[in-house]
C-alpha cells in the first residue's frame, strides 16, 4: 500500500510543472483575447475587410457614424455598395485589417 502511495506521489510531483506550464499558456491566451476585444476598433477608408474564415471581402469605402463610435462601414462588393454593421466587425491580427463575422454570401 505504501509503495502505491509513493508511486502516486511521484507521478503527481513530476506532472505538476507540466500542468503549471499549461495553465500559464491558457492564461496568456485569455489575456491576449481580452486585450484584442477591449481594443478600440479603428476604421478608416481604404482599410481591407476580411471574413472570419480569412477570405478577402473588399476595402472600406466609407465609415458611417462618429469617428470614435462608428455605426457601420460601406464597402463595394461585386460592383455593389454594401453596408456592414459595426457590431459585426473586430480588429484583425494586423492593424490594417478588419474582420467581419459575416461571410461574403451574407453581404449580397
């Protein structure tokens, strides 16, 4: 019985650092996601808009609403002006990109 207890203690002791590393990685990823969500959305004409799957939709033609509180953007998709609500937009990985939760088919 004591041997089983010692073996169990040894397994826990050797796996604890690996689990701690995993916890730290998850905390870092969560913090990065929260920072991205808290970052203000900076929209400007000419900025590229991508769908959530990474496909390119088009460039921002105009921003609708106040500069610090945009309501929507206008882009040209397949030769037609399309309005995308600001609540579907988020900053991309690069500062020159904006991502929408809508796909190209939903914009037509």
